[in-house]
C-alpha cells in the first residue's frame, strides 16, 4: 500500500522536474553573473546543419595557430556551446554592470573538448598570477590593457571574465559547485528566457538604449529604451540535412503600448519601402534564399511588445562562406598558374 501511494507522488515530482529543466536556460548561461545582455550559441547544432563545419569560420592568423598548437584547442572543431554575459559601463545611459570600465566587459562559459594537460600548461606559462578559490585555480592573464581571469570548472567546461572585479569569476566558480537548478541564473536571464523559442540554437537578450551611440542604428526603430529578445528555432528532425531553415523571432519589450506601436509602425514603413524598391527595380535574379527571408517578414504588436517574425534559410550562411574572394588576393593564384613566357634574346 505504501508503494502504491508513493509511486504517483514520485512520478509527479519527476514530471515537474523534467518540465522545469526543459524551460530552464542552458547550464553555461545559468553560471553567468548578472549582466546587461546575454548571448548563447550551440555550435554543435551549426556543425550538424552544415555537414560538420561551422557556418562562419574564423580566419587563422599566426597568433591563433600558435594557440592551437600549444593548447590543442581549436574552437571550430572543439567548442560545442558558449554563453556570454555583456557588462555595460556604469557611465552609459541607464547605467550598467561593468562598473568604472570605459568599454563593455565580458564573462563567458565554454563547453567543449579540452586537453587538460596542454591547457593547464598554457595557462601556467601565460598567467601573471594564480588564485586558488574554492579548490579551483583562477589564472589571471594580462591582455590588451586588462586582466582576463580563467578557471577550469570541469573536464568540458571553462569560465572566463575580463571584468575588473575578481568577485565576478569567483561567483561563477561558486555556482558551478552547486547542484544544478532550473531556477538558477541572473534575474534578467530568468525573466526573459521564457521568451526564447524551444530548441533555439542561438539567442540574444539585451537592454538597449537608443540614446547611446554605441547601439548604432537601433535608434531608427526604438523611440526609447527597450529590452530585446532574439531567438531562432529549428526542427531537429531535419538534421543533419544541409538544407533547412531557422525561424527567427525578435521581440522588443517597450516601456508602454505607445512605444510598441511606434516600433511596429517604423518597421512596417521599412518593409513597405523595401518591397516598393524591389517591385520598381524588378528581381528576376534575386537569390531565392534572400527572397525567402524578406518575403517571410511579419510584424505584430501585443500590448507593450513588438514582434518581428522571419524565416532564414541556412543556405544564406553557407553562401556567405562559400562566396569567392574578390580583388587582388583572389586573382593571385590564377596569375601564378599561368605559364611563364621565355624572354626573347
């Protein structure tokens, strides 16, 4: 009888726990400190969707090649996911979590495959100091006028931060030592993660103040400060097919309904101008993927939230990296392959 009574309770608890975990931010994001913007990317998805390669590979310069040789870590091959926290300077309009820093600071958690021995050797060689905190070594490395603190949290997890306050990375170490909780993570992240689409491989949430020149063209659409959430969803059943689409959703949580309406009106004006220009010029040669993107754009308002929907074919990313280089650099190999004419005597 006791087992019969206990079993339904256990099943209910397990069901609730599973649902909470499904709605919780990814673990690397939950370890991040409080910040003004958060970015997450699942690079494992990108490799599967693109035949084992990333959509936007990073050029290898001499310094990066030396890093790969010394650590054995190549982000294009070994990094599975990464979560960033962005700390705005306190002097920016509306303030920020970056204290007295003159420009944004960053904290990140990386999940991937690391060669522990080679990575530790590299950190010991390049660090200026080592602090043992909560049984974890935190390495401080001077880089471009600031200190980068790095801590190895596990066999597949590394944390880093260039925030001036060492308490920032210490907090990341503390959170990594606690039992994983779906309620963990910074308040701003917890507030808006429910707006991230299910199974989104990449998402961004940020506080945006259009009066700040650092935000560039945001002022063309946002009349006043707003919280922005951008995410992409995909159908995992399509993987690892190289053809597919991302369903983008960008939401601006404005101060009030009037601001949301102003955002929607400005976006609609932009779309109308674009479609008018497309119709007047004609587009028989328009790229099909790009056309799919623009034709899919939809905008709507719900109370103080303005939302933009779009469909982005993954072929857009692939064409960006497969496009042939132009200019002298691209012409050089062709010139080298041309036969050399003998000089006449």
